[in-house]
C-alpha cells in the first residue's frame, strides 16, 4: 500500500531547504513530478530523484538561455556528474512510496555561479532578469482537470515571467466570464497589474497576457499546456530584456 507523506528528505547528500526560501528565484525549478519503480524502495527513490534532477536542469537551462544560441551551439550534456555539482538544495512534496515504487514532486534550487560557469564554458548567454509578476486567471477550467492541476502554486513563480496561481476556490468561481471590474479587483487582491487569462481549448491552451496599466495584450497558444505558454512568454521576454 502506498503511503502519503509531506516532508523534506535527505537524499543524494544534498542540503534540503524549504521551497519558500527560493521564492521568485529563477534558479529554482519547482514541482517536477517524478515516478520510478525498482527492486527496493530506496532504489526507486534514488532513481526518481535522479531523473528529476536531470529534468530540472534541462528546464533551467532552457529558461536561462536564448533559443537561437541553443539551436546553434546546443546545451552541455546533462549527466548526473554534470548536474550534481550545480545543485544547492531540493525539497519534495506529495511524496508517496511502496516497497518498489516512489512518487513525488521535486523542487530543485541550483547554484547561480556554477550554472553561469557551465553556460559560459558552453558559449551560451545567460539571461536571469525576471519580468513583473502575472496572475493566472483560468476561465471555465476545472481545478481538478489538467490545466487546473498544472497551475499548482509556485510551479511557475520562479520562471523569467513569474506567474502567481489563484486558489482552487477562485478557479471555480471564474467559470463565468468576469467583468473588467472583477478582473481589476482580482489583480488588486494579488497586488499585480498584469493578468494571464487562460482558456482550455481542444488540443491545447490559449492565453491572453493583459497589462492593466496600459491595456496592451499579447496572445499565446500552446499544445503543451502551461509549460508551452510559459516557454513562449520567456522567449519573448529574453528577446527584449
């Protein structure tokens, strides 16, 4: 029987630190789902966390580098030997395990200077400045559906275009198209002046990035869920920052 816990683990000789310590940190990759099976529980845990570290490193380098340079030069090979020294801490949420299986959501914080050295040696420019925060406003979205689950708190708060997530109750209350006054009230509640209005569509997600101060809007569409939307927004930000 799989047991559910919520605690920080000592794993891979890493210092484990609460994710709150990494808030709005572009060198943190949050809530990577991991799932592995093996002959023993310890082996499954080691395998799952190891795979999560590689995935997090890939997402981090995609976040911090320019797409044009990656296409031209490629990224450094991300092996355990390369990624391990880059990591300064991790935390694990929603941990579940059995005798042969391990699942959880892994958040990993990377050392900025180590990452910068890796990218410099690879001839890649590192972009670390972040845009102003946006509040995600999902319309007609089931909190328990794919997009609702993808809006886990903090999952995209550390991106170069940080995104705040509303509560599940607020997602439910937004089934009906809100008025401009309701949108502005929601923005004031979260102390932001930008909203990312999201709609689930057949085969993907559409997003309207709305600047309430200027009225400017930018449209995005992705078949890759929120990850695809955030990637497009980060690419636009890196191109102009």
